[in-house]
C-alpha cells in the first residue's frame, strides 16, 4: 500500500535514532518499531530494564503444537570511533547500492528486513504457529537486554530462531561462546626505595600472564568452529613508579566451543593460576550450535540458495550474539544466524550495508515465515 516502509526508508529511519551504546537509549527506536507493528496488527510488549533501555517482543501467535518462528535483532550500536567519518553516520546517506550509517550492517539493516517481512505477511498471519519478533537493547555490551528477557514473562517459547546479525545473507549454524574475565592479584604497598617492605602485585600478575600464555584447554576441537582460544587483552597496575603496587588487573578473553562448560573452564583457570589470583566474570555468553541435518535448517538452506553463489555449506562465526541467552530461554529451538549486513563492516568507520541485501533478507525471511506457518 502507498506509504508502506521500504528497505531504504525504514533502514534510514532506524539509523536516525542515535542508539550508540553506551548509553544506548534504545527506547525511542523501540517505540517507533513497536508502533509500526501494532498498526500492522501485532501484539507488542515492552520490557524496560534501565533508563532509556527497552526490549520489544511483538507477536502474532496461534496456540497449538507448532510454536512460533522467532526473529531477533538488537537496536544498539557501537560508538563511532576516533577516526572521522566521511559520511553522516545517522542520516542513511546512499551511494549506489550502499546505505551508510552506524549500525547499517550491525544490525539495523537486519532489523529493518525482519520488520518489513512481518508487516508484509501480517494480513495472513498467524497461520500455523505464528511469528515472534524479539528486539533487544544492550547487545553490544554483553547481551544485557537479552539476559534480562531470558526467563521473563515477556519471552515465551519458539520453534525456530533466526538471529539477524551480519552474515551477508549466508546461513550460519552457530558461534563460539565468550567469557571476559578480570583476574586480580594483590600485594602490599611500600615506598619504591624500600621494596622489601612491600609485596609487588605486578610480579604476581606477570607470573599469571606467563601461565595464561601456556594455558591448555585439553585438546578440545569443534569440526567447524575449531579450537577454543584465550587472549590477554589488558593489563593495568600501579599508581606511580616510586611505589610498590598493591593491585594488578588482567583482562582475559576466552572464546569457547560447543561442548565446553564455562564453569569448568573457570575452575581449571583457578587451579592453573593458583590461590593468589582472583577471577571474576564480566561477560559470560555460551556458544550455540545447530545440527546441519535439522529439517528446518535444510529448508532454510534451500530458501537462501538462489540468493547465493551456490548451496550453503556448514559455517560458524567467532563473534557471539543474543542467541547465547535467547536460544535456551526460548526452549533451545534450532537456530541460524542470518542477516543482510556485511560482517567486514561491523564496528568500522563509514559502515555500510547493501540495500539489495536488505531487500533480499526481507524476501528470505518472508519465505521462512510462509513455510513455517504454512501460509
């Protein structure tokens, strides 16, 4: 109908909402999308979990044995960075097939595609099972919004889950898990000219870092995602050069693979580092993986094949998504990461997404919904 949103108009509108996290401030963007979906006949619920922080759950569901298919995306973006942009990051400037803006690929283009698909099919939904959209705040700082939704009265269950993160419309079977840890060593401060009167926390931390470099996960290997990894990303200690430091802090990034238990990894780390090192989890997101032989996965692979250079293969990604929190909370449905954004553009200066991919994603999502709901 005249006035209906298009890939360009809707993506441009979403980019205009400045949802840089921190602070996020996703509420206006969420309310705008919620208004579109309510006008389209969806039941819309909002979960407020902080000042200006809002999750949205919209649905057209049918009670019965078939649970709804669920699409999820996040509304927040990362900061612009220190390098000046050559394009306005919030106006949705277009050059050929590219629409520029912070979040165009990660992942407001994906959100626009799922909203478009939902609105286009709204008149004939719910069909069998129905459709659920879950749009979150706070993903860029550890899936905070999705964690708030998990187990809440807002979420419910789903029979299949599509995470619209950037994948160039290639269906991805899963991703590694992530734990961001803070390891601390403590000492006793003293004057730098009399170090024997103190205990140097840096020396303890240095020994811990060398141990971390040699940390062994025990030969764990996933056939697609590969091996788990550990990286020491930050190290801070000391207030001034002429004092013995009494605190050192090490930032550790662990990427796990399916089959690993995060609690067991942390306990192994504690044993390896010894009692002088304190460990605290800052971000804890489990890996996700779906069997490529799952019937729904095979069906989605069939749907996307005409949009790719050939039939998709088995792929995973190293970044993590809201699927870490939402998949188990929704009842562990088969899950795919599938979105129009360019993975190489995420978090970059002059980020862009291809408008043709956003439209293709909307068509793919429509067909996924049609087949799931037998429309």
